[in-house]
């Protein structure tokens, strides 16, 4: 981290803002500048936010101080942008909002970031403490700290300018150390205008040393894991989003290849190894989960996405029964083990350290898994891949999810550095299973909650952080949650190609009102909507595509030009299924 002396700007630096009248020779700094300086000192150069009282001047001053300030149309999208920037960079993404309603709009993203272990800091301006605490009805009055606390990893408030350095340092450490997550930082309006002697200000700032310290696993835990792995007849590795976050890509590849064990990537771990890797068992998921005898989880939690490690998915007799697997779980949090089923070999530490410790123990002569297991997996996998190839080769009219995604699959194969943002139900599930990813941290999606609304925020941040082409595959419903941010995409001229899979509604466009009245069914939208026109309204490129060939040429052109583009891809409105792949979670399905 080096020993850079903190640079502190004086209040005189605010000359860009006409309403400020500070003396250019001023030897004082203020709350505004101390927050900016503290962020910059810690290598944070981008803010995602939405201006208003009391943070408007702050956004101007941050921009004047050389920070990238990306201004959104709704705070939730700024929050989602901050969260995914955190995932991509291992530095906390910053979301900046106004008080009460702006804060609340950002809070969903903060909670989602915490659930997904994305490091972010929601910084909200707040109203006067004295008035808030006496509930005297201040402008945008709300006890934001109390409300944020249960929804994030940590929450802090700074009341005095001399504590800004500590406040930012604590927020950074809390966001990125251990299990990363969301942090709330409450900055009352009054704080920004407080002044401090420049020298005292400089000394008050903290450059955080080693914000996410390595956590080395215990040697006996490593041995226990290795022994269990060695005893396996039908081993399986499951790579989670935590493994992708860890940026230990080469070691994870080495672990998989040196053990020769088939692996399953969770959604956002796709591409950690290329999906075309011969050890990928993704196409044989429903075979390997119940058949495996030892499963090593690498940064993957046994939550609903893995059917809680039990039940029929895992070969259990009833829906809550254990399937007989033994588990090795690599996780940074010691509390994760045994959350759903017994973990026989918990390996607690950061994923990079754990994987390198395993590699050291594995050495060069690790026995490959039994050939019967590998050939059984390969047989299932090849059969399913061949079946999928047949479906993808069809060219039905109207276009369906498969024929459209056959195009997207080719486009990603030809542009493996592009980020793929993905949300929806069918639009999500089909994309995940059809579109292969080739590089780590390129697939960004709805994550642990299956939340709609991450789309455009993720697109903006992915483009800003990576500079790479971004492609979003969006259900038409999913897109609607953040659709207004196409203006943001145009405003910053970002290389984002949004493809709206337009099937006239949520899951399908075919439901009818059971009561027969004039209102359409709750899942149905305006038929034949032209989302492409929305992009054109802001100067971007809009394309209406009804065939795979039209979709292909529009996507190719978007990538060639790097212009903001929205393709309205018309999908057969009968093609989807209720809730995509998770129909069984609907209460009425449970009743049956
Ligand atoms: C914040 C939020 N609200 C509601 C939902 C419920 N939900 C799940 S998928 C979905 C939309 C599915 O429709 P669409 O995006 O058009 O995808 P399709 O299945 O039609 O391809 C909704 C509303 C959710 N997951 N998150
Ligand atoms: Mg839809």
C-alpha cells in the first residue's frame, strides 16, 4: 500500500462551485473535501449516485477533484452499480444518495450487495440529528442509521469533520474484509460544512493498510479436507461466486486440473474456467449432484440455489432428506459450515489462501478420480450437449429463447472479454444454460436473491470499471425495473448493447384475465412494445429484431461501433414457462 502522505485539499478548492465564497488562500478544509480526500487516499476514484440536498455540492466537488461521478436516474441503479463495481474490483463501490427517500431507494441495492457478498458503501446525506431525534419533522427526516443497520454488514455515522478519516477507514474495512458486504455511512448535512485546519485535516485521514487481510487456513483443516477428497469415489467441485470474487483464477484452474475432478460452476462462477472445459459437468448437473459422494464447495453456499444440500436434487428420498454426500466447504466465514447440512471438512480462510494450501498438499501426483465416474459424467454431459445442439439448430418462427440465444452464444464466443449482464426468468435461465462464458467475472446476474432490477446499473458499472463491451440479456419485465438508465448509458456514451427478450410479459405474454374484464392479466404487458424506441429517444441506436439473423447483425454492429444500443428482440410469447426453472417454488405448485 506504500506510505503516501495524505493530500488534503483546502476549502479554497471549491471555486468551481459559484455559491462557495471561500478564500483561495484559506488554510482550512471542510467536511466535503475531507470525505473526497479520504476516498481518494484509499484508491477510490468513482462515485455512483444521484444529487440533491445535502450532497449536490459534494458531487460537484468530487468531480472537480478528479473523481468519476456517474449520475443515475434512480438510486437503486446507482446502488447496484456500486455493488457490482465492488465485485469486479475488490474495492468497495460507492453509492451516494440524498436523505430519506434517496437513502431508501439505495437501500435495496445495499441489502442485495450484502446478501451477495459484494463490497459496497452506501453514503447518504442525512438531516439534522437534533431534529430527527426529536422527530420534529425536518426536511426528509429519517433515522437512516437505525434503518440501515439490520440490512447491511455494518453501519456508521460521522458527526465531526475530524472523524471523517476514521469513518471512511472503518467503512472500507467493514466492506472488504472477511466476508465482503454492504456498509452504510451516514453523513449529516451539517458535517459537510464543518471546517478544520488543513494540517489537522491531513493528519486525521487514514490510508487503510491491508484492508482485506489474507486469512490462512489451519494446516490440520487442510489435511482433513485433502484426506476426505482422496477417499472419494465420485468427487465433485462446486465453484461459487466467492471463488470468482477471490481473483485466484490460476490456482483454482490448477486445483481443478491437477485433481481431475469434474466441477460445476454456479451462475456467476461461469467462465472462471472456460465453460467448454472438458471437466465442466454443467451439462450433467442433475446427474452429478445426486451421484457425487464427496463435494468440495469453493466459495459456494448451500442455500436454495443448491437446494440446501439435500432433498431429491442431491439424491435424498424426501425433499428434506440428506443424499449421503460428504462436504468440504471452503469459505471465509466460519459460520457458514453446517448451515444446511453437516460439513465434514470445513476449510476456513480466504479462497486464494485455501486453494493454494490445498495445491501444496496435492502435489504433482494426485490420483485422478475413478475412470467409471469420469466416463459416466462425460456420457451424460455429451448426451445433453447433443440434445441442446439439436434444439439450438432449429429456426422457428417466431423466434424463441433458444434460437435467439444461439446467436448470443456465438457473439460471446467471438467476444470473450465482453461482460454479460443477465436478468429475467426464462431470459435468465436459458441464457445461463446456453451461453458459454470463457473468462472469469464476465457473467453478472441476479445473484442470490434472483432480484430483478440489477440490469442497467450493472451495465453502467461494468462498462465504467472494465472499459469492455457490455451485453445485457434482459427479460422485458426485468428491463423495466431499471430501463430509464438507458439515458445514463447514452449520456456517458457507454459501450452497452441491451437485448430485450420481448415476450410481452412476465414469463409469457399469453395469460388471460380469469374474470374476463377489460384489464389484462397481471403478468401481461402491452403487446408488441418497441423498447428500441426508448434508446433512440436519447440518441442511442435502437433495433427491432424478429429473426436470429437480424439479432446477429444488430449485435455485431453494436460491438463494432461501441455505441449504446438497444435491440428489441421479439420472442414467441408462448415460449416461456412459469417462473422459468423455479416453477416448483410457487406456493400453488407446493400445494399440489
Ligand atoms: C425485485 C423483484 N420483483 C419481482 C420479482 C419476481 N420476478 C421474477 S422474474 C420476473 C420477471 C420475469 O419476466 P421477464 O423478465 O420478462 O422474463 P421472461 O421469463 O419473460 O423471459 C419477476 C417479476 C423479482 N424476482 N424481483
Ligand atoms: Mg418476458
